[in-house]
């Protein structure tokens, strides 16, 4: 297909106005931080400072990048000439990113006939949010139990091998691919920009995100840790169809400007080319050791064998006296509410992600939830008919329904400092 051909050389792309400096428009540059608020080691670990440290050579503009990533979504026309492009996306919609081999003849021969690994991330663009990213993402996890920030639409994607997502990294996915073959990844972003905005008066502007792609090759041990290339672009995510309305609004505003004013703005391009940037700090998200399955033995796998979501997600809520009284009232009224929520009362559930579907794994995850050692959990039971306690087995977990909800009750075991857990 025509789009699979290598795009123009980097200097031509720059002349077209598509390639921007990574941090040319980073917001928050002029904001002051309180003295002593952050340790310098933490500050230097942020990607914006990594970019400043990189000291790219003066002739960087003439360098041919080994790969090129193209997001198939139009850029906003309301971006000034020397600012970074901004692309609007709809929440949950699948958008194609084309992974193009841009190497010159003879460049990086060591990856010929081999796979590389790419890690996709949705991260904050604003510096002030980068400082508190962990807290921001944990808050999102609590508000959206069981959801992910970033997913791969596997049925639509082409050429990706063994895609994976760590349940603890909601904004990250990764996969292997062969640069010599057509590779096209469809991503879905499930968070919206206004979810991370302080709500004071209503109608607040949403925060911008970045889509960043880091690509690695194998080292001598078959681990994908040797960095090859990184690129990113700035996006904003709206509720479904909101991106289309925003694009239309920007276009209409530009049409009302005078020709002289229009000269100060970039045209809207049909696609968004991700621009080169520094790799995301590995210590923040990904260990230097490869993920399970990412080694030289995985030379080829059919797409269907890769799993992005965990095999099973269940939700649990710790039983309280208030909840117990409410359940008694519900029984008297002969009302059954599986979510444990009635009369306006709100209860928080925790998401538990299971990959192995074993009783041992469930024990470990519940122990982690209660911040205790797994050996302190003596047995796990499921409350059965007429209130009997059925011992949890691997087979029972394998037959749990996806996104099943349970109330957790604890009962002191016979031995000291250990408990029985009952799923109701």
C-alpha cells in the first residue's frame, strides 16, 4: 500500500512544519516551585529535563531517524507556526498509528530479520502534572475501577506480535514487531483531558497529554533494553464526538481571521507525525529486565495469542457494619442490589486483576489489598447456598464471571495473626 512507503527525508518534513521541537510549547515553564518541594534527583528524572540534558548535535536537523510513527488523526488548525502540533482524539475511539521503517540502506543491520519492541505511553504534557503523575493515575484508577487509560485494538491492528499490558501500568502497552513488515497499531485512549482538571467554576479547559513511543532492540542476552528511537506528539482527548466538534470550532475560528493573522498559524494536516524526543525514564515505568515473553525465543506468534487485558477482573469491597445493616434492610424489602449501593450510599470497590486464575494468586492479591503477608490468610471461602462456606479452588476461580463483584468478610483463624477470607 502507498502509505507503507518511507516518508520524505527529515529536512523535508521539517520544511513542511510537521516536525517540532519536543518541548517548544511545554506549559508551566514560567511557574515557580516552592524551594525544597522536590529533590533534584526526582526533578532530573522527568522527561522534560532528560530532553534538556540530551544535548543533541547541531546537525540534528539533517539526521535521518531510523523509524517514523504517524498518527492518523488531523492536527488542529489553531496552532501557531512555531508551536508543537496538537491533535484531538475521541475517548475510546480506535486511532491508527503507522510504524514505518525509515532506515537508510545499511543502517542498523543488526536488526535485519529481527523483532524490535515498542512501548506506548499516554503521559502528561504539563510539567506540574508530571511531578504528581503517580498520584494522578492512582486517583483515576479509584474513580474508574477496572478501566485502562490506554489499550490496543487488537482485531484492527496489523503486524504486532505478543501485545501486553501490565495491570499496574494503566497508561502503558507494549508489543514486538518486525520493521521489514507492514505494522499498524490501533490505540484507544479512555481518559479525557478534563478528568485531570481542578473543577472550580465548570467549563475548565482539559489538560494536554502526550502519546510517546519508545523502541528497543535486543541485547546480547535477548533482552529488549537497547534504545533505538523515541518520538511523541501532543494530544487532547474529548468525550465521544467531542474531538470532531472541537476541530470544527477551531476551523471556523480560523476562517474568521484575516489573511495576515492566518499567516501566523499552521495549516491543519491530515495526519500527525510524532517527533523525536528523549526516551521515557525507564525507572518510572519499566524495569530493565524484559517483560515475560519478550525474549529471543519469541520469534513469531500469531496475533491472537497476545493479551492486552488481564484474563480476569473482579471487584471486591470490604464489609462494614453499615453495609451489613443495609443488606439486612434490603433482604427485608426483598430487593437485591449486586453493587451493594442503595438509598444514595456509596461504597468503594477495589479491582483485582488475575492472570493465572489460581487460588494462590487470589490470596496474594487480597493480601496486597489488605497490606498483609499472604501467609496471614489461612483460607479463602465463597459463601454458597444457605450461607455455607465453600473452599475456593483453582477451578472455581476459572469459572468466575468477568467483573464479578464480591463483599469481603474476614474471620479470625484458629492460629494467631491469620484470617479466613469469605467472598459474599
